[in-house]
C-alpha cells in the first residue's frame, strides 16, 4: 500500500518541550517495518517550530516577536534542521535516510507544479532506503499561502500521490462519541456520519478534530481511507495496517483518477469561469449522472482563460457547481457556445463537482 502518515507536534515533544528522540525512534522503527513489508511510506511531520522555540529560548536571547508570521518563519528556520537530524539519527540504525521536502500551498496550485511534486514523490517512494519527511515551508510561507495545519498538507500530499491510506497520529485516541457516557472512541465513520460528530474537542497545533475530519471527508470522497489514532499507542501503525480496530477509521468511496484528485483538493489557481444552463446544472449535480461539459449547455464565458486553465462552473444564479480543466480558450469557446456537435469543453475525467 501507499501510505501517508502525519504526526503532530505534541506527539513528538517530551514533557520538557524538547523533541522526544525516543518517540521519534519508535515511530521510525514502525515505518522501517512497514517498508520491509513492501509498503510505500511518506511522513508528514510537524515539530520544526517547537524545536526552534526551544533553541531560541536556550540561547537566552532577549528579542521578542511582534509579527506572528515572522516569528513562525524564524523558529521554523531554526528548528527544521534539528527535526531532520532527529529523524536521520533514528533512521541510521535501519540504514535509511530522511529525504526532506518543504512545501507551501502554492506548490499545489498549478498543475505542472503538482505534477513535479508527484514525480519526485514517486521516485522517493520507490527507494527502500529513503523516507520522505515532509513539512510546511514555514520559513518562507506568507499567511495567505499557509496550510490550515499539517493535516491539510498531509491530505493534499495523499491526494497528489494517490495514497491508499492517510494515517493521522495525534495526542487523542480517535474521534470521541460525546453523546455516550464515558465518551468512547467511534471505531468507524462514513462520509454522512461526519456532520453528526461533536467537534467541540480541540486537538493540537493550528487545527483540531474539526480539521482532521474535514480532511478525512475530502479523502473519503476521492477514495482514500483515513485513520485517526493516538501516536503514543504501542505499535499503532503496525496495528492499523494489520486491521486492528483501534482509533477511528473514515471509510472511502470509489478511488478517483489523478487529475480529479488534484481538482478535488480545492487549492488550484482558477482563471476564468463559465455559466451553464439550468438543464446542464441539474445534470451535473445529479448523483450517478456524471457527464462532460459541451458548449451546447453553456450560456456564457464572462472571464478570459486559456487552454489548460482551471475554470469555475456556475449556474444561472451564480452559484458554484464545480470546476474543471478547459480544453480550449475563451475565444474558441465563445464561437461554440450554445451550438451542438462541438468538441467537449471539460471532460468528465477533468471535472470536479462540489459536494
């Protein structure tokens, strides 16, 4: 299987707020076992900012931060090397190395950039002695291009590489059922169950359980199974892969094609839009009636775009239906609008409909 594993900051930190090397080694030992079992593993790891904060404090600097983004950038630039050093130390006994990849949300926006990420990941995942360790490039991220948290980064990566599983390791046992005395962990959720979950319990970092379940829902829609579990549970990764009922699993639907997975991520840069007639809008929104978009069903194209751009699809009331990849530019489309027997404008395989 192709696995994306995400581990949060608090799960990697000891009580004294230092990186917990013993925890990192336990995590790496499990990943090495999974690699030996012929699984492909990518690790999305938080912890750089936490490690950087410790270094900053230990150096007894008197400087203080007034800019939250700048503070994060500086701490990440200090701590990222410590984080990777800790992973390499743990990996060395397995004759493995950490391949560090730092990403921003902007790296996923353009199709050609995301394809390059996928190409690199494919190569790294095919190497037995390399473990991709991915983190947000906090030292250069600006606020509008920051991920909500590393759950979102892990979800985008899982989308990009066609992962079979996304495993989110946190400091909680899973998703709790707060409607039952004792608040037991919910062992399994479907897409429609997520909206019924009490999301008042917060997790760590910038995100919480709401973030995790939001990502899990997106993953389920494109065919990726998500597991939310406690990082410090003994052999948690190995037990999950063996099928043990531990934590919470969010079951997926049918697995989508690569370009539809990319479109479903919602981070693409859109350049233009089209407005479709009522009949096509109804058909696009109808479950089980997937179709391509032909010029005969298009009313207008109010904004310019070129071939290969991602365009927004709206109904006559202006409500967004979805988005897809244009097969030709605005001028060509305007020559075809409303006419029959013209080439497909957006093929179904390059079309994403909002849920």
